[in-house]
């Protein structure tokens, strides 16, 4: 059976837990986009870049934010463009906003993503820049086709960082924290985060707040208990990212396609 969607999942976080964490969060987001969606991996494929792919170097270690783009970023832009042109091809790119929700408009990362990544992919789709390996393999696209492909480049952009979402798994977070230290201060904070799910989006550098105990050591575990619907209802950065996915008609159609 052919896959209805092939989603290239990219995260700027490196490390063993980063990709499974992103995939888990993305799946929870997709379940909110289309209620009852069948995420059978033969139909909805969510894939990382191959290990050792040079494009990975560009995503990790902040290289993708460099202007002009590095050689590795140029490879990344081509990889993204290639996926967007495939039938059922989508790209989901996670980067941290590095700002709290109320300061998100000043996020350099968001600005750099649009200026360097989205515009860079646009140039590749328009056939500008380095010549392709096989020029005949690339059909020339109309302006409308270029924009339609770019609409399939989607972002997950948490405020402040991915931990702002993961720490919402307060039932898991509390024992992980208190197992490391009997911090009343942290217990109080976690209780506040559980009571009001808008709060974590306003915490500056949450990973540093929990540096002595949880930090980013348990991201994959926390992602398994992410209370997606509650966090979506809080209408902060997770909601914003889910609604961006929902605005992609091609994605909604791929997810909602009835099983035949
Ligand atoms: Zn703690």
C-alpha cells in the first residue's frame, strides 16, 4: 500500500532522544488536526534524515541559522525541496523559538527560519542556485506550484523550547524531579504548571530552571505522556503549531483520506 503522506521530520536538537521525542509530539499534534486519524506507518510515514546525512550537520549545532548558508545548509535546502516535490511529501521542522510566548514576535529563530530556510527552499524550487545533479530530472515549476510545495514545509516552534511542551507532562515530571531532590520550589512550580497550562510558555529557559534534576534527560519519556489536548486548549505555542498544520490543506487531506 502506498503511503498517503511521507513526512520528513527534522529537529534542531541532536542526541539520541531528539528524533523519537519529535515524532511522538508530532503524532499527538496530527491526532488533533484530524480526530481519529489512522497513523499506521504504512500510510503515514514519519521519517528522519538518514544518519550521517550532511544535511543533519546543518540542522544541528545552529548551522542552519548562518547567513550566507553553509555548504551543509545548501544540502539541507535541497533535501527539503526534494521531499516537498514527492507525492505525499511534507517536511516538519522543529526549532525552538528561544523566546517566551509573549515575546515570540522578536524571535530571531523564527525570522531566520523564514529568511534562510523557507526562502532558500523557494530558490531551490525556482531552479536558482547550484545546478542540480541531473538538470533534466527537475521539471520547471510555475510560481503557484512553488508556493504549493512551500506550504508543505511546516514548523513546530515551541515557546521557549521543546521542554516547554514536554514539562507539561506534569504527572511524569513530578516524580522524576522529586526522585532527584526534595525541592519544594520545584514541586510548587510543577503544581502551578499543571493547574494553568498557559504558564510554561512564559518560562524563560525551562531546561535551566530544572537543570538540577530533570533538564533534558527524560525528554522521550515525557513525550510519551504529553497531554496534547489540554496543552492545545491552553492556546499557546503548541496550539499555534497545531493550527499551522491544520492550515495545510494538503496535509489534512492526506491524513483524512478514507481507508479504502
Ligand atoms: Zn526538580
